C-alpha cells in the first residue's frame, strides 16, 4: 500500500468508527475478564474457607466449579469478540478498503 491509500484509510469515517467500536469492546471484555479472574484469585487468597466448602456429600469443594466457571467465562467472552469481529468488524473493514481503493 502506498502512503496516499494509508492516509485515506486513516481519515475514513468508517475506519474511525471501527477503531472506536473495536477498542470499546476490547477494553470492556478485558475489564470483565480481569474482574472475574482477579476476583477468583482474591477469593483464593482471602476467603479459603468459602472455596473449601464441600458440595453435597462428595469430595469436590466449591472452588472447583467456580474455577471451571472462570474458564468457561473466558471461552464465552472470546466467542463474543470473535462473533462480533467476524460480522460487524469485517464488514466495516471491507467497506473501508473498497472506498479507499477508489
């Protein structure tokens, strides 16, 4: 790509919209992940008796399903980002490139 195409892309209104949307969802999901992960770590550090409570008559403690929930949450927010990137962000990128190559 030459400099004029890059400048047209960077000044394109849809590119600015794409950057804004992508940054907003990226930071939001990052913040959510940090709250969930560090919340779990804080529970481990400061409330071990809560996590050590057995579930039913078995040997599994409450910490195991909560830890698995953190992993499932990670997969879910990744899927949310991928779905949005493959639909909305890819569409905007295609429109930007089409307009900029004219």
